[in-house]
C-alpha cells in the first residue's frame, strides 16, 4: 500500500493505493470513494476524475456544505500556498 496526496484547488486529500491481483485500487477514507485501474497511474487519474465529478454533483445538488459538516470537515477556510 502507498499513500499519495492529490491537490484539488484548496485541499489536500489522502488517498490509499492498493494492488489486488492485476488491478490498482485507489481509496479515500474521508470521502469513502474508490476506483481502480490497470496501473497506478490509471487508478490515480480515474480517482482524480471521480473526485471532480463527486464535488461537482454535490455542489449542483446544494449539499456540499452539508457533506462537509457531516463528515467533520466544516468549511475549508485555509488556502494552500
């Protein structure tokens, strides 16, 4: 297992990568999201796309703040350098 941080605008997200057989699994516990790929790079790319779609959808549904509060994240107020 390796851990990678993926930067999304103003947040850093911890993502765990596992190898299961010939597949690479990307999983983020804080978001409870996962995806897979045939290579580490593919799993990483697909996870980035998944997170983008996830935040786009919850923003469009108007539930972003609710999600952040329920997950214990609150509002993101600290900008990264």
